[in-house]
C-alpha cells in the first residue's frame, strides 16, 4: 500500500477516473495522484475512515452507468468523515482489492503501532527465546551457525516450511548485504525466523486481545479463552496452565506472559483442533435398542477394487475393521476341495478361502470397537459346504457368536452395551421345527443381477443362478437377532415383522421408498433394522450418498470402502462422533414413537430449534500440489468450499475467492452463514481445490459432524483423497454457533438465536362439497391444531409421558364426540 496501486475512482455521474493511490510512509493518510486538487486535499486521514466496504454497495456504484461492467470482487468503498462520504474504487484484480481492504481494515482497527510491531523482529520475549536457541546450537561459540544448521533449526520450529524456502531466504538476505560467507549470525537467524514464521492473521488476533500489544497476560488470555474459545469456568490458573504449556520463552513462563509465538503454539495445538475432544471416545448412550443406532457398514468387504473384475483379498476386512466398521459382508460360494470361498458370484472377481476370512475377522473384530459386529452372510453354498462353513464358524469364532434366541415377548432388540464382544450373524433362518430339506436360502444375489443386466450369461446360467438352495439347520441356528426377511410393503411390515427380523433394500428401491413414503420409512426404522446396499450396476464400486438413507433412519448403509471420495468422506466423518466405535445414536425425532419426521422436509423440523452456523475461512497453511496434477510447478492457486450435508433443508455450499500462486500461507478472510434445521444429522465438509490445475484439482478435505464442531478460532487438519492426514496442511477458521457457548458474542457478530420466527404449519382440511362430511371434519380442526402445538412444544415443556397420553386421549375423545 505504501508502494501504491493504480485504482479506478468511480463517480455517480458515470465518470471513471484512473488514479494512483498510495499510503503515506507514516501510515497516517491515504493519497492519490494525479489530481486537480491541492495535494493536501487529495488525501484522507486514516483516523477519519469509518468503514471499508467490499463490493458495489454504495449509492455511487448503484447509480453509475457502468455498474454492470464492474466486477463485484474488484470493487470496494472507503466510508470516511463526519458526513460519511464514500470514496468508491475499483482495482484491476480481486487480489489488489483484497490487499487494500484488508490493510485498511487492520489499520483502522489496530492502529499503526501494530504494523510497527509486526515489521520489527525486536520483540523482547521472542528475541530472548531465539537468542537462547541460537546459543544452544552454537557449541563452538563462534557467534555463527552453518547455514544447514540454521535451516534445520527453523525447520524444527516450523515443520511445515520447506528446507529449500528457508535456505533461499538466508541466501537472499546475504545477497542483499553483499555478504560473501554462508554462515548465519544471530541477527540474521532472528530476521529469517521473523519473516517466515510470523503469521499476520494470528498477530492481528493477538493484538486485539493484548492489553499492551506485546504479550497476553493471564487476564487477557482468560477473556480470549472464555469469549472466543467457549471454555467454561476459566480462571487465572487456567491461563497459567496454557502459558506454561505453550510459551517457549523462559521469561514468559516465569512472569505469566504469553508471547506471539506461545499464542501461535496454542492455536496450532490439539486443544484448538476443530474436532471436540469429548467425541474422541464413546460419549453417547449405548443402552438403547440396536435399531436406534446408525451402524458403520461395508459392502462386498472382500473386494479391493471394482465389483466385476477386481481382486478379492483379506486386507479388505482388515482395513474395514480397523476403521471401526461394524457390519461386514461375506458372499460365500462352493469352492474346490470342499472348501467354501468368498467372491461375487457370476463375475470375474478373484476368490478367497472362507476360513481365512473368518480367521482375520476373529483377529480384528474388536480391535477398533468393543461393540457387536454383524456378519452379513450371503450364503450360496450347497448343504455339504454349509456344513464346512458351520464348522469353521464354531471352531474359529466359538463363544463370540451370539446364539441366544430372542424372546418372543420382547418388543425391541438388545442394546450395543448388552452385546459387547459379540458377533451377530445376519442371514436366512428356518422356521421352528424345520429341517434342512424344508428350508431355503434366498439371499440377494448381486452378481447374478449384474451379469443379467450386462447380458454376459446364457439363459441357462441365469436360470441356475435363481435356483433355491436348502439351508442347513445348524447354520440357521447361528442366526438370532438379524434374521433376513423379504420386504413387501410398510403396512405388512408394521403388522407382521418381528424386531429381530431385518430387511435389505437395494439402493434403487430404498430411494423410491424415501421419495414415496418418507414418513413411513422413518417410522419403520424406529423399530426394525434396515440395510441398504448399492445398486449392482455400480460396477466401478462407486458409492451412494449415505445421507440419502440416514435421513430416513436406515441404520445399516453399506459402503464400498475401497472407493475414496465425497461419499466415503461423509461416512468416515459421520462415525467419528462417538469415539469411532461404529455406532452413532440417531436423533431423538427418529427414535421416539410419538414424534413425526419426514425424510424429505425442506423446512424447519417441528420440535427442533434451528441453529445458525457462522464460519470464517481465515487462512491456509502448507497446501501441497494436487497429487494427480500434471506437468505444473509446485505453486497452487487455492480456494475453499464449505459444504453442508444433511436433510434437504440444510444442504448448501459456499466458496471463497481464489488466492493466486500461494499455497504456503494463503489469506482468504471470508465469512459464510448457514441455517441448520436438524443439527444432529448435519455434517460440515471443508474442501480445498486448485483453481489452476492440470489433471487433478483436489488438495485436501476434512469432514466433521456439526455436533463435534468446537467454537472459536480453530485449525482444520486436511486429509488426502484416501483419508490420510496431510502433514502440516491446515485451514485456520473461526466458528460461531447460536445456542452454543463461545465463538464470540453472537449479537456482536450479527448472529441471532433464530433467523426469524417461523409461523407454524397446521393441518388443513380439503373441502369435499359434501355438507355432512365437511361439517363433521370441520370440528376436528381445533383438536388437531392443539395436537400440533403439543408436539412442537414437547421439548420446551418437558411434559411426562403419562401427561402426554392423558392429553392425547382427551383430544381423541373430543374428535370422537365431534
């Protein structure tokens, strides 16, 4: 800004003037030239600036004839003086506009003193700390370090920096000083550290809370921890704990001061991770019936590539079980030497021996979670090889298999806590007193359907694929709580299905149910387990969107673990929220019999208070080049998407501007707001992409359930496409939520507890033009209105169940009397 920029000055008379704007060296005033005015009049005092406004948001812009030709990203206005005059400007690029907007805002907020501080490397606490570090490395007391030693020392302090960049900085400094040697002095070391390791966005936050602009004392830190980070019961002792843990200088630790470097250490620590640490262990009620939980599930677990030609391998089971999967699939067929094998029938996938898979399952079943594991046994074997299956299951898994039959009088399944360490078999089961010759195995055969659709099998082969196979009674007896039954329709299931009977839904059919019977689907899943598996036509092992079925309450949504991408990001992110134990308690509105929820709701949910989510993307750190990008240098042009995934009413996305040619420390400084109508079913996904890519644009992502967000200033650790954490690759964000502690004062940040009060929607009656019928139903309107009020107020009023039923019975009697 001191060097100056060419900007266009816009006037209301449709005139546009090209002027050169610059900030005075003393940073007290803004000037422009050439101008017909006297030099003293062609300036604005920084102290007189009231606001710096982005975009075309003044009357001058709106009335200018060239409004449509001016880019929103390049326009900004300076509001100044007692009369709130506006100086309306347009930059040549969005980046230049951002420099002026950001610089002026910081200058008017914090004053010139902060800029002097950030440019100076003579901060006392930092200087003493760096001096001590330098002296420790200077074992020969030469008052110099070899350049390689200095590079490694700075790399140790900031692991995200590249050695090449640090070394280049030292060489540039030496060149500017006309220095011949390569050794580094203490002052040079401090200067390079200051240039490379001072993050401006953290510094300006630091001075905002510092009473003396040089360090945070215990009271300053208390205010920050409570007001911004949402910490409860903060005391000076809490502040001292943070200082002793993160302040690098001895003087700071002794005096109870937190320097800029200590503040940066704290913000980059696990304590300021965006993920709430309470959710890293099991934190939900695990004593509800099994049908009240979402269960982490894998589809065709044995495959490590596509569904049709891909290889099968036991590593598929190891990977899934280590990731917290609690429902794996085994497609079992007759193999050679009387040994059953696992593969997708009627396809060219390779085979693995059944008993080797059971060995792996026995070894890894409870490594990641102690809660029950479901084995989806898709049995296509002859009776002879079913006997071998049974022998392997009993010999290898033994007492881990749950064999206690359900009690007929029980209305619900046992809880995950009651089934700890147990393996449940899902499969067909003989009716009581049946023998092997009387029962039949009719599990879904995806391979046959796939082959039939692709017309690669003869008519005779397709007929053989549908032959019914007798079921061995011993194998049937191992199935207890997950008996496979065929789904007909919702009325039939509500009347006849038992809690321990489980229906599997093809993705296509489940989607139809979700669209045509959203309310019935949710109510069905309140009592019964439902498993949804991908369409057999997903030959490439692509994944369906699990949210489409979670919103219906479907507990077991089987995913192709071998295929990374958005859908697996959602699945992995979702099951993090309960200690990654593979079970997540569904929202109350999907469990309680008296509640009503439609999966396709596009409005607020009755009985659930919507929340407003405010996310500010501040900056990024150490973005790598996309892994699959072509012949392009290491420089990236990053931008960030913030995605909201949940019920239809909540789904949204926003993106930041692109920061050109800066992957090391891009500054975004953009805020977004989202209304969340059903927080318990919402996830937030941060995606960083390259705007100037060749072949691949994906840099990194992080997906987190809304309930796990920590408010305040947080770092987001980005992950690769396959889910590995990218080392030192971070987003720096600010998060604020209504109805949640911390994240700043909501009203100060323009947040309100609710985004406008919505009027309630009451049931209406369709007029049939039959007078007697219309009159009878007209009298029911008032009781129905009262019932709606009751349902929506239940959370607030917390009435007891007995009171509720008394009131509901009264309303029903009034309707009957009417």
